[in-house]
C-alpha cells in the first residue's frame, strides 16, 4: 500500500519556521478511522501538547462517521499520539526554549496506519512572512526569465 496524504495544515507552514519534525502514530476509534479514510479531517487550528509524559493532539477535527450506528462520536477531542520516549524527551527539551510550539503539519497513511507529522516551530512575525513571499516572487520571476530566454 502506498503512502497517501489525508490532510495538511498549510496555514502552519506559512505561520511557523520549523526546527525539527517528528512522525507519530495516532490512537483512533473504529468510526474515526473510517472518517480518516474518507479524508474528513481538518488540522487547521490544532496543536499538540505534552501531558504526563504523553503527547496529545488537541483541537483536530475528525468528522463523525455517518454509518457508525448508535456509538456516540465527538468531532473534536484530545487524541493520543504514539512516540518513543526518546522522541518525547527530545520534543520536551526543544519546547523548553521560549517561543516554540508543537504543531501538526499533516496526516497520512503509512503501511495502512494513520500517522501525524509534527513540527516544533517558532512563529514568524509579519515582516518575516512578507520577506518570504518577496523571495518566492523573485524566484518565480527568475524562473520565468530563464524559460523565456531558453
């Protein structure tokens, strides 16, 4: 089975500069897994937090599965992320630095298992974002000029 992206947090890639990235498994219920397979996931506005030595994904929206029957489902709840102790210790060490946060970047399937890519990042200021856009525009202009001359 090939890897397939379920959802991306594009806003996070725009708002943060990432220092480190981690891959984590996610604990889901049966109906949640069905919704994830249907790509009914929204990561925008979600974040991860370390509580009691465990990493939790908060404010991620997974739509209730329509054919779940009578089982109660909540779209937004805390979901446990699965990481090795060394990875959790590394994340904790990085988050000790001021201004860093743990943000989910994407959710995807890898060998049939749902995974979440987490990034430890520092929020960008408005002028940083403008500079980034300016550089991207310059790169595009240079590429267009090269294509015209070639």
